[in-house]
């Protein structure tokens, strides 16, 4: 009998599953940081290039040419590519139904990045949206943990004793 207040030892399979989940979430957080950095750099680059002054072949060519030579845009594309690599790693190791909704946390990261690096103001309605995204991500993360836990053991069939 175990003393009161002492938790049972974690089974080896549970420890491996927990370690695996921590690694997945760490890769996700690194990837989301890359993605938010890329978005900020792309925004800064596009601000330098200026607005699209119409939808003409010449104007689209001007914006593409300017973007292809803009250091902010190029660095932004590089960070987006790093995010894509993280995403590929995660796709190879987890269910899409778990992973893809969690990438919605990029909206949270991008909101904070926009405030800190682009001096954007975020309305209360947008903050409510960010909060709902975090709640949704928490539910998805919890569902993955529940999925990994074994169910209750099957009960043994009762034996009838003959007299």
C-alpha cells in the first residue's frame, strides 16, 4: 500500500508519450516564432515597397521586382521557409487533426509581434478572438493527451463456481 499523498510512478510508456508531446510542442513554438518573425519582416518590406497602384501587368511586375530585391522581404521569406520546415517535421510525427488547429496559435504570436515590432493597436474584439484561439488550442492539446492515455482495463469475465 502506498502512503497517502504519494503519486504512483509514471509508467514508462506515459513518460515517453509526455516527452514526445513536449518535443512536438517545442518544435511548434519554435516554428510559430519563425512564422511570426517572417510575417513582421514581410510587412516591413511591403511598407517599404508601397501599395499596389492598380492591377496591371506593369504594376505587378514592379512590386515583384521590388520584393525580390528587398532585404526585409527576402529575410521574411527565409523565416517563413524555416516555419515550413518545422511544419513538415511536425506533420511527419503527429496527426493533422491535432497539428493544424494548433498552427492557429500563429495568430496569437502575430498579434503580439504586431504590437511589439509594428506598433499596431489591437482592439478589444481582436483580443477576444486571440483569447478564443488560445482556448481552442488548449482543448486540442488536451484531446491529444486524452487520446494517448490507455482506457480502463477490461474486466475479467466472472467465473461461476460449481458446487
